[in-house]
């Protein structure tokens, strides 16, 4: 996707703090962190929203979640706890239309989110 900011990150066209990469996914620090640790995990294929999943992406979604837990360990927040989540569409707070799993931690997170 030509103008998708996360596709640009995948193509290494922007300066990004990349923490993990494999053939299918990429993890990097959020540019506007909402917690001391705020990491985004994205698939390398462009999928706009969770509503666009077809059922063929089970392994890919598993890869995102598994690596979120690994990064939580690496960042030292696994034991105290953290939050992961996908936002979907406007009411869900989605602003970048390339699916991404947020990993947030390093402070006490409120519930429910605002
Ligand atoms: P969402 O609101 O769920 O769509 O989350 C999009 C996230 O992407 C926000 O937390 C933004 O701060 C983050 N973001 C947008 N552009 C960049 C970028 N170039 N590098 C890192 N994070 C970004």
C-alpha cells in the first residue's frame, strides 16, 4: 500500500525504532507512547482492519500475540503485567488502517480505557 505509514515502515522508508522482525511481522516503538512501554506489532501484509480478516491469518495473528508476550518479557514488564489490544475502526480508536497489536505497560493501566 503506497501511502500506508506502516507499509512505509516495513519498506524501511522511515526512521523507526524496530525491536523485532521476522518474515511475517514487525515490532517497533510507538511514536507517541501512552505508557513507559508502548510497542506496536504489525503484519507485513497490508490488512486494513480486523474486519478484513478472512480466516487465513490464524498463524499470523498468533505470531503477533506470541511475540507481544516475548517483548513484554524482554522489556521487563511481563511479571508486573501489561495490556495488548487491537483497535478497530473509528469508535474503537483506530487511526492507522493497517492492523496493529498494541503492547502497553510499565505503569498501572486504567480500565475501562477511555
Ligand atoms: P491506533 O490509534 O490504534 O490506530 O494506533 C496507531 C498508533 O500508531 C498510534 O499509537 C500512533 O502513535 C502510532 N504511530 C503512528 N505513526 C507512527 C510511526 N511513524 N511510528 C510509530 N508509531 C506510529
